[in-house]
C-alpha cells in the first residue's frame, strides 16, 4: 500500500517534481511534456536514447537517465503508456541531430503510442528507430519470442544503448547493439503478493501463504502459474532451469546477472537468492562477469523478485561495464 501521497491523481506529477528536485545534478523536467532529460542534453551530433513507460517501476524509467544511460524518459501514469503527444514532445526535447532510439518494454499501449510519435517525427525529417525489450520468457514461448514482455531486462538494453550512444556510434550501430542485447537477455520472476495502486485498499492479486506466482508481470499481473512456496536454493534452481535452456547458440559462457526486487523484497533476501543462483551458474560452467542485486525494475510495492541472465560478447561486455551515472543506477570504471 502507498502511504505517502497527496492524491492518486497528482501522484505522477508529485513524483516527477520530487525526483528532479532531489537529483538536479542528473535531471531536469522537459517543459510542457511528461518527462525528464539529462542535464546538458541533447548533445549535438550524438544519438539520443529516449526510454519510457508507466510510473510505478522506479528506477525504471526516469531514474535511468544520465551519462552512459538514457538521454531522456517519458513518463506515463501508473502502469500506463505515455501518450503519443508526450512521446513526441520528449523526443523533440532530446534530439541532438544524429537520430533518436526509442526503447521500452513490449506492451501494446507503449508500442502504439511510441510508433505514432515516431511516424510523426519521421514526417518532420527526424531519424527515429525503435528497440523493443522482450526478455520475459514466461510471457510467450521461444518460437514467439517477439511477443514477450519487457521486464527487468530493460536495464541491460538501456545500459547498452546509452553506452553505445555516448561513444558516438551511429544511429544504426546503436540500435543494432541494443537489439543484440535484447536478444541475449532473458528474465523470469516470482511474486509472493500483488502490488497495491496508490490510494488502493487491497493488492491487485493475493497469493496463499504456501504458494508463489511464477512468471509474474510488472503491471499487477499475477504469474502464469501457481507453484508451491520454495526455499531460496530451490527457487534459484527452478528459475535457472527456465533460463538456461535459452542460452544463445553462440554464447561463450560469460554472463551478467540481475537479481531484481519488485518493491518490497529486502536486499538481504535477494542476496540469499543469488547465493543459490551462483552455485547453479558455477555448476553450469558460466562465468559471471558482473552481478547487480537490488531494485532495478519494480512494481510499486509488489513482494517478489526476478532473475535475469544477459549473455555477453566482447562488444556488449565493454558497453555494459562502461561507467554510467543516474539517480537510480551508477557504475564506476571497471
């Protein structure tokens, strides 16, 4: 339940105001638009990366704007796509003349509104391309991978795009690397209790004490199936049993790992989960190049967690491990 709010209607504007006031070294509001951009953006002659989606997933999306990450973020209402007008205005505000990459989770409302904005911008002579995030293996089988939702793997794709843009690569090069990152990123998660919308009195779904929802969504959707509650080691094994069969055929054994909390699962619990996952990854002969444990793509106050594998290659590793600085995510030099 959300305890600190003025009203559900003002929640998005209040969040945006507080975020930009808290982190003026990173962000500013985009005038007359529902979004934020990095201080100093746009950089003339550099590709811009505009991410976005509904509120409720912090640090995604607005918390992932800054050097080495996104140029800007457009913000929709709670779990709702921003409008095409909002996307259009934010894109105009971050355009540096070298093209814009749109990147967001693969949800029908986002696809429709970002596509409408892209068509409008293209008609005005701007170069725009899109990199969809579709890492959620529970939402469609591998033969229909293009239909999958985007969840915690957003971070892997956004980080790759932001790093590629920051070193001056072309629009086509930045987009190709982002798509490659998406193709090599897979996530699955579990929920122990649903989230509650601001002003709501009850969670969007409930879970029995001895059960968990496997394959949850991040917009209040329950899992694709209900399973018995498991200990951390067995849970890690179950999640990796789903992820490892999707290892890319050209993978060389290097992975980045995300252990993501969904809003009200403690960091200590996430470390326990990673302890079990690390043992399974070791046994599978995989080398963990980098691990992130914490809240990366949340769902308000949902009790749950997800596990992401990002299979690296030389180019992706260099970009993913490059420095970045944003309100919700910071990476120093290697």
